[in-house]
């Protein structure tokens, strides 16, 4: 068996679940990190050549094209950078030497020493990670969460009028509709998606302690603050000019906290669906697969359980990121470096969870008959409706009257009819009360599913 087989992977992300997580490799793998660092270094070299007051010659269109061609980092090139790191014992310096090797074989040989000019590694790294986060959100994560919201909205629309027993504190409560309960989760996701889309990821380019010391000593007349802000904005990021050596990571945490909220919403959704399956309100289709290793009749809700578990792992990481990354000893320590390399792990567990959730949703079918049957088996839920109308009519102690009728007892609609017949209210009000059933006591639930 090949040592590269997924069966030998320590992490299920690169083993069992690779088919789901591999889409994130272009954003979070070690090679992806190298590639994004090269983008930062390359664009910085080009920007320096175009800056007024810097005596770096202008680069030709062909030379800029060559530099940008390096962004398509081949596996053999990534291996070369790793080989250089064995000597440098510094990943960013190894990348700088790799780029110099490439440039010195071309007309760019005379500008190769301008690579990484006046920068610290964190200038390169923080912008690279900001790009990785931004691109992965835009091209993978947001789209998948939107897909989940769309499926939930479709369920909400389809079952907007299906009356369903609600439960508060696990006990029968005022009826709702299945569609409206799906809409609750869809609406929550959409709100967090809006937050996620509008979160601006920040980056900095200001040297070893955040003061542009080396930049200014070399070229005191250049407006380095403006240069850096323009550079970062061209990369579609938000500049943060007041930092230590490291960018504070606060905007990263804003992203992680939003993803954690989204994941928590979906944990709640998975648990609700699990309960609906347990109650036989939802059935699962399982053609050809094994539902249980020993009980032939069962189809375990494994897709939703798998999703719940992966969401929990992702959230544990996001929570740790939020506690760790905003803190750095004095102007810099490197304890964030190894942590940042795990961003893709948290994103991958989230994505795996989203995929399993969608797979689970594609197999479910609402058992409308059972949903209605269980609702009708709990006529006591209309007690709220009756006592509310009686309050409106000025009846004496209606809550207490209904409590005496229903608390701790198994009541029927016939019991309610007898109770209504003996009320001291007009026949018009009695007629109104007799029309109330569990199925029609759903308030505005159907309307709430509308956009």
C-alpha cells in the first residue's frame, strides 16, 4: 500500500474526508501559503518600481508578466522552496531566495535585491493569510452556506402550511408549521452571511515594529503610509496602519466568530432534525446503503450526526483562534505562526459538516401524515387560544379554568366542546371557540415563511 494513500493520513481531513476538503487546498495548504507569499512579494516589487521617489527602475510589461507568472507555483517549485528552507531555517527567507533564483536568470537580475525590501516576514505573511482567508470565503465557504440557506428556504416554502406540534421545554406547545421552523434557521443563516460578506479583512505593510523604520531611513520623502494603504487596497483588503510588528488579527477573529455562530446555528439545526427523525416526522431514503450494522429496519441519521461532530471540532478551533491570535508578547512573538497554519483545518471541518448536512437534507422526506397525527393527539395546545379569547371577553379567571381542565390530564376535543358549551359567554363567542383546532391554531406561521 502506498505511503501516500489516504488510509495512512493522520487527519481525516486529508484521508477519509479528502473528497470534501480538497477544494480548500489551493487556499490553505503549505504550497498555497508559499504561492500567496509570492503574490505579496511580487506585487510589492512591482509597486516599488512604480513608486515616485524610489530609485528602482520601471519594470517592463514583459518583466511584470514574468513576475506574475511565478504565482502559478508548480509542485516542483514548492519543493525547491522547502529544500532552501533546510538551509535557511526560515520559510519566508527561503521563498525570497527562490524568487531571486528565478529573477537572476532574466533581465530582472539587477532588481533581485529589491525583493523583500525593508519588509519583515510578518508583512508578507499577514497579507498572504488575509488573501487566503478572503479568497476561500468568497470562492468556497460563503457559497456553500448560501446553498444550505437555499435548501432550507425551499423547505420553508414547500411546507409553510403544514401544521406541526411545537415543543417548549420539550413539552407540547402552541402549534407552528414545519415550514416556519425551517425559515427560522434560514433567516438566521442569512443574517450571519450578511455579516460575513461585509467583514473587511485587514492587513498591514509597515516593517519590523510597525513604524516603517527601514522604509523611511532609505527614502524619507516617500509617503509610505499612503503607499502601503494603496498597495493593500489593490489586493482588495483593508489596510491597518497602526500595529506592532504583527497585524492584530482582530478582523480574522471577526470572520472566525461569524463562522462559529453559523456553525452553532447548524448544530442546533442538526439536533432538531435528529429529533424530528426520532419522532418519525421525517423519513430518510437510503437506497443500497446500510442503515445499521445489526438492525435491518434502521436508517441512522448519520449525515446529521457527522455534520454536528465536525461543526463542534471547527468551533473548538475557532474559539481557540479567538483567544490566542489577538495576543502577542510586546511587539512580536511567533506563537501565532503555527496556529495560523491550522486555519485550513477549521475551515475544512466546517466544509465537511456543510457537505454532510446537505447530503442529509437530500435524503429526507417529511412524513406529513405523522406530523398531523401527532399534533392532533395533543388537543390541549388549544387551551391557550381559548383562555386568550375569554380574557378578551372579560371572563373571570379563564387561565385557571383551562388549567383545571387540562393540567396533568389527557383531554380531547370533545372535552373542550363540553367546556365551551358550559361557558357564560354569547353563542357567537362559543361558535368562535368551537372552530379552534390544533391544525388551524398556527398564528402567522405560514405568512412568516414568505420573503
